[in-house]
C-alpha cells in the first residue's frame, strides 16, 4: 500500500486550515527551532516532498515515515500537529544523531536540517556556494551581516543580497530549493524587530558568471561594481 499523500496548502485553503487557535505545530520543551523549520518546509510547498517518499540510498524509512505520517500529513490535512508527534521525531533523531540533547535543548535549525537531510535521509546538498574561489556544498544558508543603520525593517531580498556581498559569496548554480535562515541573536538582542517576507527572490546578481544587464547602457555587462 502506497503511503498517504496530502498536497501542500495554497491560497484560501492555507488561510482556512492554518489560521486560528490550536493551529500549526504545538511547541514543547524547546522545540521551536524544529517546529518553525518543519512548518516552513512543508506546510505550503511541495519542493522538498521527496524527503517524504523517495528511498534515498542512506534513507532511514522509520524517520521518513514519522516525518510524513505524524507531522506533514496532519499539518496539511487539519492544520495542527501535536507536540507528541514532534517529540517522537526528536527521540529518533537523538538515537540516530548520537546527541542526547535533541529531545530537550534548543538547537540551531541548521544542525537539525543537516542531521535529517544528510545523515538520516542521505539527500544530496541543495546549495553550491563559492567564496574566494573555493566551492562548498550545504543544505541551507544562514544570513550573517553587520548592523546596517539604513535597514530598519528589511525584506528577505535585501538581507540575502547584502549578506552575500559582505561574505563575498556567489551561487554556483540555480538551487532547486533555497532554504534561508534569518539572522537571530538570542533573547537579549535581535538585529531586526521585523523582517518582511519576499514572496519572490531575484537571485540574478547572486549567480556566479551569470549574464546581466549594464545599468548604464542596457547591454550585457562586462564588469561588476560591488
């Protein structure tokens, strides 16, 4: 029997199913990093649905089944996931990741994504980045940048562009999925009180060796001014 599949929520259906009390993923015992990551990856997009069904070479089918049947399908079907379901996943990650604190401590989302995508499901890296002539593969990109006074309420487009510029980064190729982690600085200090989601992301200027238009004459550019 093929596993059940529920499509991601879109438009009016997303508002109807996800809005209101007792909606989303129930938090428990410092699970917010995982709850937010899972909601972002699966509630309204199917880009990473291969994680739920494909038999990757290193794939742990038990973890894949918990992710699909206890978290993603209930989220898309009813708009709510119980904390016990996420704890079930956290217990399995603790066993597989040889890290006893996955069930009680707050982690960085990148640590969670690397563990489940690389070690447990065996997915190929989603991003290829280049910095200083060196290429690196990764599953998500965390925005790092210095405080900039002209950015009070930035959008994601601005943050990604400035972060790439300050770190001298380029995308080697167009990614199939671009997971971006917003800047965070703990409970005491946050760099931005609000960040506006960019519903579309223009990566033209972030791509390595991508043909672009000259801002002066409109022809194909031959030089880049940072």
